[in-house]
C-alpha cells in the first residue's frame, strides 16, 4: 500500500528527493547512531551519488544530516559552511565500486568524545532510505518506524530477553534482523516496532548483561 509520502514525496529542501532528502536522512541516521556531535566525517559516494553529488546538493544534504538537521531544515543549503563554522572536518570521496544501488553512501563519523560509527545505506527513491550496514555488519533499517539498534555480544538467550522487554512495554515488533561478526562475537539487532515505547524500555535493554549499548532511532 502506498503512503502519502510515496505519492507526493517528502517535505524537503530540494532539488531532489533521492539525492537530497534521502541523503539527508542517511546522514541523520548516522548522527543518531553516533549519539553525539561529530568531529570528523568521511563520506564515500557510489554510483549516481558519485557522479552528480555537487549538482544535486547531495554533499550539503549529507552534511546537514550528519549535524542533526532534518530534510526540511532551511539551513541545509548552507550546511557545508555551517560545518566549517562548527569545526566539523567533513570530506567526500567517490568510488567506482558497485555498492549494489546507484544512490549509496558510506558515512564514517568520529564524535567529540571519541565515539565512532560507520554506516552504509542507499536512497531508494522518493526520499526513502535503506541502511544496509552498521559497523561492518549487515542490517536493514528503513527509518520509517521507531527502530531499536542493539549492539551486543552473541550469547544464547539475549534475543529473547530483548524482545521480552519490548513486549512488556507494549511494542509490536514488525521487523527483526540480526547480524554478527562471528559466533560469540560482536552482533547487532535491528528491531523495527509499531506502537508507543517509552524510554524505560531502552534503559532496561541497556542494563541487560552482554548488551554493549542500545539506541532508539525515531523515524526520519
């Protein structure tokens, strides 16, 4: 079923829903996963992004998202200047590699307190996005619904413990993905939910043994 967003497009600063709005949303997801302001940003662009990013404002949109701006923020047009004023060291490079989708970006952020995150995703049309990788692990995050991103150690019983917390909080899980580096190693759960989930649920998840951190991504 098509949503209003699919039909009329996103509320955005132009010129392009795919190259501007989608790019901004990718940057915003990376910003929220980092959990603090970025000091450095290294962005690799693939496919159509790599060929047309300056003309379509993709670089400005990505910079805006990395700084926490939404797609309709009027400051988006001046995001590169604002980044310099804030002391954000942001650099763009292009790659001829096949990233699987023509509008793909890889965003590596270093935070002001030393946090780090690497996110890869694509702008898939109409301002919609699909994040396919977080810190080297394969994920599938659309940004359309509240999403719990739980970094943890791969141990028996932890998935059940996390989903029990969400069920007790009244969340309806509509999509679940797990990726891991190796058995018993680092892993990430990406859980998209429907229905209101208060901040207590995430606090409880963070307190679970073998959970490194848990971040709630609000819809972008």
